[in-house]
């Protein structure tokens, strides 16, 4: 529970430091992107705070793009 409190506090602090100036400048597009990225990071951090392990798709992505990379760049040296 302490981890969740730390995560929420840190994300809240980052939003206050970075988000408030965007609101004052009325930079809505940047604020929307910033908020979306923060929410994505928060969605990954909350399960971590409860001790859950999230598997990342990096191996699956490498297997998917490896044939394309070999065709474009050639075989690895």
C-alpha cells in the first residue's frame, strides 16, 4: 500500500510541475498528450505497486520485426 501511495504522489507531483504551466499557456494538444502518457505510465505502475509482474512484449516484437529487418538491412554480421 505504501508503494501505491508513493507512485500516486510522484505522478501527482509530476503533473503539478509539468501540467499546470501547460494549462496556463492553454496548450491543450500538448496537455492531452502529456496526460495520456502519464496515464499510460500510471496504468503500468499501479500493478507494479501491488507486486504484480507485468510481461512486456519486447521479445514478441523482436520476433515480429526480425524478418523485415533482415530483408531491409541484410543478415547480421
